[in-house]
C-alpha cells in the first residue's frame, strides 16, 4: 500500500507542475504556444528546425506584444520596452543561453554576461572598430571588391551570360574581407572560387549552439561521454576547429609581419601596452569572433539586399539611377569609396530596408529582468524572468514601420521624420551591446552593392525561386 501511494505521488507530481506553470505561476497570464508554459520543448524544436524567426513573428501576430516561450521566458515585441531592455545603461544582463556561444573564452564581447566586465573589455578594443579607425582599412576592402569584380569579368569573357551562385560568391567575398582587415592578407577564397571547408563548420557549430543554449546539460553530458561515444555536437567546433583555424592565422601573421595596418596589428599594440588586460589568448578570441561571425552575418545581409533588389525591378532601377548619377559626378574609376556610398541616400535606404526585413541574426536576444521587475503592455514581469526581443518581430511592428511592413519599400527610410524606425532597428543589436563589427559590415555592403550593379546587369536565373531560410 505504501509503495502504491509513493508511485501515485510520483506520478502526480508532473501533473501538478504543469498545472502550476499553466495557471498559477507568475507568468500564467501571458499567452503562448501549447506546452511553452511548462517546457522548453517549443524553443528547442523551433531552433533545431531553423524557423524560429518566422514562428515568433506569427506568435506575436496571434497573441500580441507578449508571448510566453518557456516556463520562465517571455518574448517582448512592445516598442516601449525595447530601450529599457537593450538601451544604453540597461541593467538587463545577458541570459545563461549565451554560455554555449561563449564557450571557454574569457574575452567574448557577444557572449559575456557580466555587464561591468563586458564594458571594460569593449573599451579596450572599441577604438579599433570605430569608423574613423576603419578608414585606414578601406583600401583593403576596396581591393577585395576589385578582386570580386575581376573574377566575374574573367568568367564573362568565356560566356557573355553567366549563371552563378551569387550567394556563394558573396560568402567568399565577405570571408576574404575579414582576412584582409584582420590579418593583412585575404584567405584566397575568391581566387580559389571556394572555401577550405570552414563555411559548413561555422554554420553547423552556430546551428548547434542556438538550441543547446536552452539545454546546456546536454552538452555537458555529451562532452563527459565524448571519450566513449565520440563528438556528435558541432558546437564543439567553435572551441576546436574554428579557434585552431584562427590561431594558425594569428601565428602566420606574426611570422610574416606586415607593413600595413590591420586589426591584429592594432590588437598587438593594445596587448603590448596592457598585457594583463588583453592577453594573447584574448587577442585570438577577438580574431576568432571576426572569423566565426563577421563574415557570415555580412554575407547573409548582402544576399538579402541583392534578393530584394532582384525581385523588385522598380527599386533596382531607382538605385541604378542614383549609382549612375554619383558615378558621373565623381568621374567613376571602377569602384565606389565609402564616402561616395554614404552620399547615396537611396542606397542607404535599400540597405536599411533589406536588413529590416531580413536581419542576419534570426534568434532573439535573451536578457534577465533585474531587481524591480518590468512592466510591459500593462503586465508585470518579475525579476529573474528571461525576456527577449526578436528583430524579425519588432521590425514588423506596424506602429513603427507602417501598415506595409512585409513590403520591401526603401522609401520609408527617406520619408522618416521622427527617427523612430532607426531607434527600433535591432539588426546589429542596441546600446552597449551593439555589434562591434557593424561598421566593417556596413562599409562592405555600401561599397560592394553599387559596384556590382554598376558593372553587371544582374537578374535571377529563375524568377520563381523561393529564398531558402535557416534561422541561427
């Protein structure tokens, strides 16, 4: 009899837990998908499937500005709350989800959760990534643009109509730029017309990390058993293959030296001045972030820009008119410098609009509610709750971007009067956590897109092609 009572009690505990989370917990009043109130299964399923970015937009359209996505997690798409969570001076520190992405690195501006430590680390290297400093590196971005153009022109000599996978070429370009600006030497991918195997390793490691962030115990158990079962989680490439790849680049750059500026040289200078604050291991970590994230996000953004232009002939024509006008004004010499690109308002509007509709980071950006809690949409979210905002969702808010939020219309950025759209633009994050590589990426996009369109008449091989998406 005692055993039967014990088993019955054990059997009813999960039911009591589910009932509590669904009806009596502090977040019970916030709606969400079935099961999200008592399990992380919805988060794990959507991140592994790669459609989180689309699902979260659908859920906010269904439930409103607040959606419960886990037992202690809430997705927020309320414009009034964005700056509280992500703005300058925010006390909302990053959630434990970032542990997996940071791995064992002590210096990681993306993954570091300690607000004070992140601030001190960012101060050390932020000048390197400032636009004024990056102007020294523009000639090497320009050299990569020229190499990209030359490669396509060489292929066109053999065939006046060229059918290529432009998405692949944009990835090769973005990676070679990272080589040029970080290590004073391209990786040679454009010349080889292929990568050396690092692209799939990066893609798989990030895709693995985003779902393991919700169940880190799986990684810990896997790594404990790895001597027996082998490695089956690609996230380990982040601390293995990608870091080793970066270390080889750092060592090669140290051996050959350089007679021109690059990011690694600037990092060496900081290390020499403050060796305890920026160790050589930290230098490698910064470069590893450039390699692992900098090229991939820029390539995604470049693909989005070209995709929207090639599927919107009228917008493409309008941009071409602006490009041709600037070319005539400056006496075009074959490529556009950054200063010229910034004098193209429609080009800048095209970039903003493409990145509004297609932010490179599809996942939300989880933060922990600090002491005092948070009021959002007339609901109280208690301290300790994980809150996050998806750029995909907030960029489709009609109160900010207008009724036609699903339409590619760059003109909205030129018509903007109040700055509200820029103030809620989350593609590169916000506040102290704004992506430190934003300026490099923006320079690449601003230089390559007008140069490509000026030199080549580009169209989709198959106008009915559907853009493939995988969220990570």
